[in-house]
């Protein structure tokens, strides 16, 4: 890595977890890091080895602020591969999905997922949709677009090459099992995926104020948003931790209120589904 100064802190796993490493994000170029049914999967260590040199110059002093970066979580997936001797995908299946009974969660569309598959969609006149021809080659474009109907672009199956920050295919009912385990201090139905100490750390420690970023702007209506270990942390009158995701075709969000033992998950097959507004509405109800 190219550090900002000779006195810079060395990037640590904790910096990577709370997005304070100084690594820049890979948007929008990540939209082109895709493959389709039948294509070989990237080993995550090989992928980050190829891509990381383009992001080697850190944007700010490690630990000084939080700025979301997929690249940091690509590095973390390679760390897991180095420590476990497994691919990142298989490690997650063996140590999270299977123990929690998340039988409809995988990295490809298996039989359990095909019956529940939804095609992603986006308004055809949309920044992300209009960026696709600039980031994909002709063959990729032909494979990505399913059809365009009444101002809406519908997409075929697309798999992301990067797996650490994105890629799992799941259902709301499966993701709720993860939420239940986290709210139950890392255990569900006798299966422990995290220690109580790890859950407490991920909820309450290493909160870093964000830089001037789109993520911070998205939470501008709240008192304060921080980057935590794997979560956005919102400290207003009703403390919660959250993480969203999305891109051309899909939108997802997860929000947990540990003090209320309340968790919510939204997965939608539309790029601009108003997920945070719905989360706010659900959270405002008297449960």
C-alpha cells in the first residue's frame, strides 16, 4: 500500500471492517466485474491480487474516518481464505448458512432458489442503467439485458465477481434467521455463529465518523451515522445498526434495534425501491 505519510498507521483488519482503511471504493468499475451462468468463479484471493494495485494509494490516514469501500471487504474475503484454507464462499456456507438453516442462500441459483427467483428491474432512464454500456462490453450487454418494456429494463441473472462485499443470493426468510441469531447474541436453535463478545463488539465498538460521502448523506435525517464493524451505526433517539445494498436491478436493507429486540429485512427486485422509508415506517410502529 502507498500510505499518506511515513507516520501513518498500518492498515489492520479492524480498519477494513469499519471502512476506515483509506482504500477507495471500486465504483462504478465494479459494475463490469460480473459473470454469467456457466462461467468460472473467481477465487477471491486471485481477484484481489489482480485488482488491488489499482487501489494501492490510500485516500486518507487509516483510522481517521469511515468511507465505504467494497475493496476493503474484498481484502477481508482473501484474509478468510488465507486463514481457513477454503474459498470464501465455501467458508460462509459451512460456518454461517448451513448452521443457521439458511437453505435458500447460496452464491448461485440452486434448486431451492430457482423457484423463488425474481428478475431485477430498473427504470430505463436511470443513471446506473445508462452507465452499463460504458462499463460492459457488447457481449456482456447482450447477456445482461432481458427486455425493455414500458420504460423499465429487466435483467437476466448476473453474478458479481467480488464476493466479500456482495454476491449471496437469498430470501427474506433466510436473512431473518441471521437477524434472529445476531439479536440472540450470536446463537439460534443451538447453533452459534458468533461469540457473545463478537456480537457486543460489532454492535458497540470501533464506531468511526464518516467522511462527506453518499452513505452519510443517506442518513442525513438522523442525528448521527457512524461506520461500525460491518454495520452502519445510527445514534439518534432510537439506536440501531443497519446495512443496505443494491445496484442495477435490486435493493436490500437490514436494520436491527438491539435494545428493542427488533430486526427487519427488505429484499426488492427494483433498483430504487424506497427501502429506508419503509424501514422507518415499520420501526415507528408499536411492536
